[in-house]
């Protein structure tokens, strides 16, 4: 996760102590020298070591260069002039260090100081995001009222979903203009904030188990559209509230197998839409729990709900970043004008959805070694979706 002023880019020669790592760069003779210095959080300097991979992505054409650090946490690359996204995802045991900086201008010798944030591997993680919809075959057209996400217990202990909260961040799409001009010191939850019910022990999730959350219609969509998914299942959870979201195209009455207690509560609605707005091309997903208070108490506090700059009626909830248990950043594959919305200690990278209405899904990789060791499915978790996720050609719930 990055702060508003995450990085300084100086037009100066890199210090001689930097490792001179030459990438496979076809423009080497005319390239610019770029020095990246990793800055570990206070108290964690002992984690700086040789061989940490630094990714430098040319944002206008998504060409990615990789360089490695020396033991002092510095690396040097020769790059063509351009606009770059610089990122690092370093894991040592359960300790994760991530840092990302967008729009680094390389136009001569460039020195980049990249602060890293510390986080731990999560116990409850997002396993899958299905948001892009599918074709209406055999009918003509596109369909998008079947979105869902899947959560996964990555821990050796039982996790209870009771009172867990879910939301998405502003702006809705990764290629939209950020009304704040960059990442703020809060996570801006847009449209609505949802919460699982329960009495504290109502909804246990055992080690390696999944929980499906239907964002739109909890019905069997395949009855009309065979390329879609069946979301009418007694074990599924549902975002449904006919008072706040009256659009029955996106929120039809739940199917006959849906359990009423598994319908989430709307803690607060801060947008105007008559359907829960969740990007089909590039959403952010965050799951979180409040600390030291209930979420209901939090949203009643002053300055926790604020207007979106430039809007006269839409607001956001200013969620503290350290309440987030897991988050995933999705980029729009049809454009190179994508911008980060999540801080690097939540998600240092991103997973790209190549296009919409293809029935594709974004799924977290399985950590085969950890799964074999622990005896249940353990998913890869480096708090960097660029490493942790892949795009599948078919949603896992599609039969």
C-alpha cells in the first residue's frame, strides 16, 4: 500500500554502491540508468538481502523488466525512456514486504527510493473473483448479473465469518480518474458496505474451506444462459437488499435454496445506484473487520463518511487501511491507463482481466508445497496479485 507521496524521482546519477544488473534490453545503448533503493520499515532492516526481485513495468506497453538487489537493497537497470510502475514483493516466512509506485518518469539517470510496507500472510483470503460476465448464447448479447467472489480459509484454525465486512473501493474502474489524485490515508469504500450476520459462531469456515458470496442474483443463471453459473445454493452467501437496491435485473429475489440468515446486511449505503455497483472490468475487493468498535459505531462517527471530490451526492466510507484482512486489485486488460487503488501492504500488484463477457475468472494459485505439508488446500499469499492470481477461461462454479 502506498501513501500519496510514496517516492522521489531525482534526475541524478545512481550511487556507485548500486548493483549494475543489465536486463535484456534491446535499447541498451540509448537506455537510461535507473537505480532502485528498497527502504524496509524501521526495525526490519535485517530483511534486506541480495536477490530480491524488482519489477519495472513500462506502463504504456506493459513490457516488464526484472532486476535483483544486492545485500544493501539496491539494484540498477538500463531502461528505455518512458513511464514505469516500480514494484517489489518480498516474502520471508510469514513476513511480507511490498512496495509499489506508479508513473515513475524515466528520462535520464533516475534514482528511485521505494519504501516497503510490512504485512503478514492472511488467514482469510479472496480465492476467486468472477465479475466480467458471459455471452447470452444461444441468445444474442452479453450478461453480467451473475457476479460472485469466493473466500478461503488459509489458516490451520477455524475462521468465523460472523460480522465480516465486504466492499469495493472508489473509483470503480482502474482506468477511471481518481478523484483524490492518488491513494489516500484511508480506503474509500464506495456505494455500500456489507456485513455478514451471525452471533459470533454461526458461520464457521474450516481450514481449506471456501465460502461463496453472490454479489448479484443468487439464482440459477444457467437456466436461461448456459454459459453462466448456478448461484442457487444453500451454502452460499448473498448481497441482497430490496430496500436499497431495487433493480431486479441485478437483484432478483434469491432462489429457493438460499438461506435467509446468509443474506448480508447493508451497514450503510453511500451511493445513488439502484443496483450494487461492482465493476465488470476492474474492481477492487476488500474484506475487513473493525477494531475496537463495531462497524455500526464507526460509520456513525464524524468524518467517517465524506463526499467524493467533485460529486454533489455520492459519498465514501473512510475505512482504516489496517482493518483490511485481504484485498485484490483488478486491472482492465483493454487499456494501459490503469491506476492503483490499494496500498501495497494490501496488494502490491494487480491481476488483469483480459476482457469482459468471456466467462473468465480470476483465481488465486495453490501453494502446492504448503498444501502438502499442512494437509489441506493452502493458497499462495504474498499480498501481491501479480504473483498470486491467474486468469482462467472458465469460472470455477461454471459446470
